[in-house]
C-alpha cells in the first residue's frame, strides 16, 4: 500500500559475486583492488556489455 515503508535489504559489496564495470568506477581504491583481485582469481565475475548493442562472447 501507499505510505508503508519497508526496510530494503541492499546487497553490500562483500556479498556481491558479479560486477558491472561501471560500478567498479565509484569504489574506494582499497575496495576496488580487493574486488579486482577476486575477479582475476575467478572468485567473482564481471559482466560484459557493449554500448549500443548486445555483447558477443
């Protein structure tokens, strides 16, 4: 109903497993390095996208 607010459960950075490249741009340096290291080691994933059309794998 209108006017009823529920607390939203946002995923914090440590719970996120797949990352969008644009979301990495706004991170503090230490957190960025930690996430990129996990992406490179294969623990986390990175979304691929191409601007204006679908990404081809």
